[in-house]
């Protein structure tokens, strides 16, 4: 009995070894087909292992190179992106000029692209995906995968711009307006074709309005209105500009009233100071601190002194030979003497000048030619 049991064990062992030898000697095509069936049956891990066997056991077969790409695809379907990227990097390193190299770049970019997180998370995969897609377009611009790569680059830019917006909004809520402006400016300068641009323009209007820089706020509002006339963010920015306009109008009115009130007060103060100065002038003239009645009294006294001096002058006229005549007599006598002298002078001039009369124009011209004056 024991001998029979031992014989069966040996027989099974020999059968297993023979089966293993048969698998090891399986042609590359059979291994590839088996791995492909596992892939279609969603047995991705087993499929990846089968494709790897084709490469390791038949490295010089025509199926070896293709098996590398299929192995990467099986890992990708199993969401083991890092393993897929390692296989693709090895493929591109040893087969850079292969006819499927464009597909390898595209698959690598997709592995990064599918790992892109939300905008508030790290965007390292977004950056890597964009870099790989750009390299694909640069090396194979006419590839059938290039167009899809271009579209995905636009989406990666949206994600990166979205992250800038998330950080900018955070700074805005914290009241760190300059840092927020820097983030929104990055969006406006580097991601002008993304869907984030409209909100970025609105945020610029909002922050400049908060800072009181209404000129800049109005400039960004005009750009926003020109590019997105019916946009949601444009409507919100319009409300901010209306508020700015109302407040500016109120401030202008208040400033005008303040200036007018100040002018009235200054004029009133100037009038009072002038009045005080006019009173002080009387003090300078020797009237002390007398009021208006004292000033009038002083003026009357001065008038009396002037009249007395006038009488003394009349007395002086009498001393000069005009007797006791009054002012009228003196004025008449002086006027008569001047008229007599004027008549006498006119007569002397008339007697000393002999008039020359030329009735003919021709005589005047001939006289000028001869030098006759």
C-alpha cells in the first residue's frame, strides 16, 4: 500500500514538471494571446503579468515590444499609474524611434491626467500631464493623439488657474489684498483663455474698490464688460461700480459744502479783522483807542485849522501888492494877465513870418525838385 502511494506521488511530480516545461516553452504569440484574453476579462493584474512574460521570455520576438505597451495599459486600467509610468519610461528609453512612441507619450500623459486632483489640492500631476502632452505635440505634431493632447492641455490650464483662484480667494477673505491681487494677476497674464478669467477680472474690480483705487477698478470693469457683457460676474461688478459712483457723488457734494462753509467763515473773519485794523489805524494817527464819534470830532477840528490857514494865505496876497482883495479878485487878475501875454505873443509871430502861397500843384513839385523849401 505504501509502495503504491509513493508511486503516485512521483507520477504527479513528473507530470507537474512536464507541464511547467510546456509553459516555459510556449511561443510568444500564445503567451500574448492569453494575456490579451485576461485583459478583456478585466483580470488586469494577471494580464500585466502575462505581457511581462512575453517580454522576459521572448525579448527578441516581434511581440516583445508591443507587450511592453500592453503591460502599461493593463496597469493603467488597474489604476496602478506609477507602475504604468515606469513601464512607459522604459519603453521610451529603449525604443525612442518606435512607431508607437507617440502612443507611449500619450498614455504617460493620460496616467498623470487621470490623477489630477481638485483645484484646492496639489497640482503636481496637472503640471506633469501638461508637460508630457506638450512634448508629444512638439515631437509628433501630426499624430492622431496630438489633437486630444491639445484639448487636455487647455483643461490642465483651467485646473492650474483654478488653483490660483482658490489661493487668491483665501487671501481676499483674510484681508491680504496685495497677495490676492498677485494671484489674480497670474491668472490674467498666464491663463487668458481659461474659464477663470471672468472671475479674476471681477476680483480685481472688487479689491481695487475696497482699496479706494476707483480709477483702476473702473479700468478692469470696462475690460470685463467688453469681453463678457452678459456675464454673471459682470453684473456683480456693475453693482460695485454703481456703489462707487454713489459714494463718490456724496463725497463730492460734502467736499463742496465744506469748501463753501470754509470760504464764508474765512470771509467773515477777514471782515472782522479789517474792521479791527481800521480802528487800530486811528490809534496809529494819535487818536488812541477812541471810537467813531471821537474820530469825527477830530476831523472837524482839522477842518477848522485848514480854514484858518486859508485866511492867513489871503493876508499873504495882500502883502505881495494885491491889497485886501479876496480870492476871486486874485483869480480874475491872474487870468487877465495871462490872456494879455498870449495875444501879444501871437501878434509878434504873425509879424515875423511872411506867408508863401502856391496855388498850383505843379509849382510845389518843381520847387521840391530844385530843393526849394
